[in-house]
C-alpha cells in the first residue's frame, strides 16, 4: 500500500485536471493565457487552503522547464533564498528558477526584500502563495513587481468530481486488490463538509477508505456514516439536487417572508452546516427584492454587502454577515408589489397584442425622425411644475393598464400620497 497521501497522488498534471478556479484558468482567462504563452511573470496566489494554488504552480514549473524550488515562509530564512540564488549560474538552473514560496505573509520586511534582487534580474520567477490579503501582508516593493491572482473556495459539485476520480484511483495501482464503492450521499457529504477545500475532502475520503474493512469479496464500501465519522461533521438530510435541498430553502424563505426571525435563523443554520454558501447568498438576494421590496428598498443594498462579505470570508466566519442579513430581512416591513407588477407585465407580453410604441416616445435623435412623426408631440416633464405632465406612455391597446399597485407599507404609501397630490 502506497504511503503517499491520496491528495498528492491525485495532483493534476495539466490545467484541465485542476478542480475549480475557472475564473482564472478557464478558456480565455488571464492566468491560463499567461501559462499557455509560457511568459511567466512574478505572481502572488491569494486564497484559502486546498483550492489549487500549489498544483497550478507545479504545472507552471513543468511547462516552463524551470528548476522548481519550494520554500515555506514559516521555516525558511534569508539564507535559504541566497542558497537558491547561488545555483543560478550553474547547469542545474540553465532554464532559470521558479521559486514557490508558500505562506509569504510569514516573511518579515527584510526577508521579503531579499527576494527583490533576484526578481528584478529575472533569473528567479517568484510564485508566492498566501491565505491572507497580500495588500496587508506583502510589502509594496514585492507587490509592485507581481501579478496578484485571487483563488476562491471550490464549489461542492467540482469537489465531488475530484472525489469520484480519487475513488477510481483507490481501486487501481497499489489498491487493485479492492473494489472501492462509495455511496453518493457520502460523496456529497464530504464535498459539502470540506468548505471548498479539495485537499480536506480527499483526506476525508482516504480516512474513510482506511477505516472501512473489506468484505469477504474484497469490496470496500464507504457509507454515509463512515464519511460522517471521517469528516467529524454531522450529516444532514441534504441533497443539493433533491427535495431536502429545496425544502430547506423553501422553509428558509417562507420563514423570512413570515417575519419569524427565529425560524429563519434555524434554517440558515441548517444551510450553513451543509456548507451551501452559494444557495444561501442567492436566496437572500432574491428575498430582499421579492419579499421586502419597496417597503424597505435599502434592504437589497445592505444584503448585497453582507453577501459579498460572506463570499470573501468563507465559512466559518461567513455565518456572521449571513445571520445579520437574515435577521434584517425577517424583521423588515414586507411588500411584494414589485414582483407582482413585473409578473403581470410579463403575462401581458406573452398573451396580449399590445400595439406599437406611441409615436411621441420614439427615438427622435436622428435626421429624418420628424418626417416619421417621431417625438414631435413629446412633452418634457422637467419643463412643467413638479416635473410632471400627464401624457400617454403605454401602447394604445393597453393604455389604461395598471401593473403597479402601491403596497400598504409606510414607504409606498408615502410615495402614493405624493403622486396623488401631484397628479391631481
């Protein structure tokens, strides 16, 4: 049995095998183009652990033919950097050196400055990685000579793909005496429990494999219960493509719509426990527009800020701005006037002959428009008292149609009072 960790055995050898980071290495994306053009600048990879920073650095080194040196800033020193520099004129480094410096935030200013000489003459190409914001921890002289790429947590769906490839690997090579079977629920649980960390998910699979004894037919069956023990995280009845997923999200939105902050926080906790950050964020944005709407129009702006913070933080810290958004929405006044208006208009678009746009509303910013009668009778509202003048805006066939009805909340009723007064 090989003692090489599973996460190392399944390391990608080309960009197409990398899990996640399509915003960086997808077709036509900047980092992929740089790598394929074989013109590698100094770079800083910024993002959480287990999301592909080291594998991509390895692929770059392999493609360029440069001699790869690895240092970890938690244990390395200036002497280690100088030792690498001493090899630059030898045949060992005839194609140049690529230095992969992990956790650069642990290098102090003097240690980071020791890199500058080699970065400037181009003999060493630096790829530094950090889990901390480089603008806070990396000195300006290094930042100004580097291109920064932000890596994001890997989506559970993509982690599942990596896990299935790893299962196949476990049945081959050193493990070929065994037939490894993993329940779909176990794969899903490990993917969600990893919080976007591919390495963590693969380690959970390996622990599950080692803990599951083979049966008399040399089958190793990894169940959901085994996966739960390996991840040390409670399993929920949660299938991202199944009823339980949508049931929780439905209960989540209905609790906020019903202004029950306690129930809303409960269902948020279920979604947080499942690690489903994307679904939470998307649903909160929908709720702020669909259920709170014009009763508190600032809600969508505040929720967007909370969602952005959650996506940048990742779990576990993401739970804090998410809870803030949920409580805000649950305790806010409610209005569905906006969604009712747009849905009513869409139904008419699909089923009604509305007729042409009124001629006075058509574009008149071109020579000859007046000959067509376009814009001639248009009345410019700002030229009239209170910036309002009555005129027809809807097509003739639906000219008396009313899509929007003011909600009975304070904000919309104030707007109604204003316009009733103006339009009178």
